[in-house]
């Protein structure tokens, strides 16, 4: 299982690839992606990026404005058990 720190690094990389300007702040697990300026199209692209990087399926995750890095991490952890 990937550590949270490794996961956050991948999320950070994904954000930098899909956004012109990524947040200056370090990613916090409970912050919504919306708070980082991620719109619905960016979120879909980020989820696709994460699927490729982590070799997992995120089709069943609720993609809404309250989605956080921790929710995605917890979803992945529960799917791998």
C-alpha cells in the first residue's frame, strides 16, 4: 500500500499537470480539491491521472465538491483490502 506522503506527492504532481497554477501550499488531506481551484473537468482529469499513476480504478468514487485527498486515499485503501 502506498503511504499518504507518497500519495500526496502524486496528487501534487497531478495538480501541476492539469492546472496552469498549482497551489503554493502543501496539500492537506482534508482540504477539498475545490479549495485548490479544481473545477469539475480538472477533477475528472486528476482522477484519470491518479488511476494511471496508481494503477487502480476510481470510477466508483463520489466526485463532488467535497472530495478531498484523504477520501481518495481511504477509497483506494478500502479497495485494496
